[in-house]
């Protein structure tokens, strides 16, 4: 990945992408560039704030920056208000994003290649139409959102210490973050970047609301709270866009890091040492490791929210008991002390343990009442633009941090193409596609909601497919309006 700085710049050009000498691969590999441009023309090298991979020779970096500038400036001739978003070359697909004025990020993704043999020799062909612009443009935008969550804006870094501070923050963040991107498995869910909500009955939801109110009153320095169960959101006091990226961090990074030891039984022991015999399973996922050690450090990660308005800097305290996790956010100007952490543990731990047990019990009761779910003949993805609610029966968790689609990549590409069609118009609409063999793909867009269904049924026609989708809407989304 590459980064640089201050003026419109675009990305790496067509030159360095897929080297056929590397093993033939169908998964895209990536660069990312962030490039700001210096005010005066003091050399393109000074415009580069971050470039990955860093081992690239200096002259090549400079050439790429020059090409980036040229692409953006040239496309502005035709569309002054909407500069280039992507560029297609034989070897690469290149993506541009201007998250802040005069700061540009660029990501280059290698096109998949397949190996064929001609006259006994291997020949490599680039699959130029396999990658979806909207998917990888969304990934690039999320790179910025994640950086901003933990570092604030580029402009604030420049104000804090100039280019030097900004470069240090970019290097520290992206050096680690880029290793977590799984570009080969990105799909429609990365476009939505939605939130999975945990289904609850009203009484249990009121218990959680009451718990949050009591905690915020007892721990009066808490500014915002979020509550999750089983990696699904139940309550949040943050603005939607801030919660969306925090949710992505929690579910793809923080929670998976603590999952393995928990499954092995090494964490979450009953806390018999608590005063008054209040045994509980609570523990900090961020912050102090041992509350009994007087020298333990109470360091919590800082996050930045409402950066377009009040620009708040907060400490992120994540506390978990069993499958329930609660995030407390306090003003960064108030350093959390060991005494505060002990107080939080003693108050939150026992109550959260009981609440987690209640949620689990109620969820199991509701599951028994609704009966065992049969494997449906169709899989679907649902997204609500109004509250960012997302649900997928297509994706299966491969590792704690990675979920993969359980259907053929060609079907996922059709879903992405339908989504691109939806984004071009404001009206509600429906698209039905007859795919390979016995597969049908249906997309519905209605009232800020989108539904994508994949059916596998033999010898059915368009009318029968439409009826099946109506049945799905009636059973899974009975209180949601979809255009017939």
C-alpha cells in the first residue's frame, strides 16, 4: 500500500502489478498508497507520507506518485467535482480515495491470474474483470475510517506535529493493519460494513437497558456505552458511523484475539477472590491484566469519535463476562486509575455475569419455542441502510477473524453486480438473474433496504422463483416491507 499527501493524487499506474514469475494465483494481492501533495513543487518524494511495500526502490515510488497525480488531474478535466475512483489496467485494479481535502489514499490490487500451457510452456492470463470496483473502494475507505478511529484525522496530526508526526502515525498503524486485510475474501459485506444485531425479547432488552443506566450512574465518568452479546450488537450510545467502524474492530480484531485462550479454558476463571464472595467471570479485554498487582498499568487504547463535529478523544474500556461484552468510553483527559478499574470490576463483573447468563437462557428458550431450523433451500444477505443492520446466511466463519462465503465466487460476483446496479438509481427495484446450472440470484431494493437471495432449485421458472422469495420475506422479514 502506498500513501502520500497533499493534493489530488491518484495511484500507482499499470506497471508493477502481477509478476508472472510468482506462482499463478487467483487471489488479489495488494498495495495501498496514501499520498498527500506538498504545496510547493519540492519533489514528489516529499509528497509520499506512507508507501507499502517500503522496499520499493525510491525512483519507482516517485514515478508512481507522478502517475497518480497525472491520472487524477487528467480525469478532473472531464469531471471537476468527481475525480477518479478507479483505474483498470491489464495487471492491476487501482483505487483512489480523497478522505480529507488534499490528502489521497491509493490502493493497487493485483488482478487474479490463471496459468495455462501453450507449446509445453506456462502462459499466464490476467483476469481483468474479476474484481469489483465497489468492493475494493469500500475496503480502501474502511482503511481510512479505521485509522481515524485510533489516530484522529490527518489534519489533526499535521496540527499536532507536522508531516513528521503524521508519517509516524501512518507507519505505526498501517504497518500492522495491512497485514490483517484479507483481500481475496472481500465481497458484498465489505460494501455494506454493517452491524449484526442480536435478537432479543423486550423484557431482556429492558434488563440490559437498566444495567447500562446503573453502570453509567455508578461510573459517572463514562461518556458512551456499547453492549454486545455473542459478537452481535444490542445497544450503543455512539453515532452510527463511529459504532460501525468500532464494531468492525471489535469483531474482527479484539474479540478474536481473546477467543482462543477462552475456548481452551485458560481465561475467565471464577473470581473467588472478590470481596463478599461475589464470584464472577468478568475480565478486562483492554486495560489492566492483573488487578491485584499494585504496579499494573491501566493503559487503554484511545479512540476518536465525532471527528466532523465535536472531535472527542476517548479511552476505550472493553470488559467481558462469558459471551457478553460491554464497552465503556471515557474522556481521554481523565486517566483511568487502578482504583477506578477495581471499582469497575467489582460493580460490573457480578452484574454482567448474571445478565449474560439470563440472555443465554432466554435465547435458548426462544430457540426451542421457534423450533429447530431446517436448512433452507436458499441463502440470503440482508442490509438496512437506516440502522446498518446486516444479516447473512451465506457467510461462514473460517477463523475467529475471517468469514468466508459458502457459495461459488461467480454467484458472489453476481451479487456485487446487482448491488452496483442498485447504487446507480434511487428508485426501488428488483433484479432476477438465472445463473449457472440450477442457481437463481434475486436482488430486491426497497425503502433503504436491500435483500439478495440465492436459490438452488431444479426445473423452476421465473414465477416460481418469485414465489419462493416472497415466502422467504414472509418468514424472515415479516415486519419489513418489500416491493412486490
